[in-house]
């Protein structure tokens, strides 16, 4: 399931709803993502978001 932090809008995937946001650390702000948010999250996961582009410009 996908969950969203209402405090910082961090999205995460977990089996059970976490009580604490892993991003901002707030307690009790995690809610279940809407179908729309969940779909957007899954679509984003398919993209190569882990690739860190090296800075092309120096100086
Ligand atoms: Zn948060």
C-alpha cells in the first residue's frame, strides 16, 4: 500500500501504515494515499529516479 505524510507530503510504500513519517519524523500524519496518488507513485517508481546526473557544467 502507498501512504502519504500529510505534514511534508512524503510518499512511501509499506505493508502496514507507519505511525511515524520516515522523512520529517512527525507522528500521526501518515494517511493512506488516494487511488490517484497511488497510481502516480507506482508510475514514478517505473522511472529511473535513482540515477544521479553528474553535473555537466564545471567552472
Ligand atoms: Zn512527513
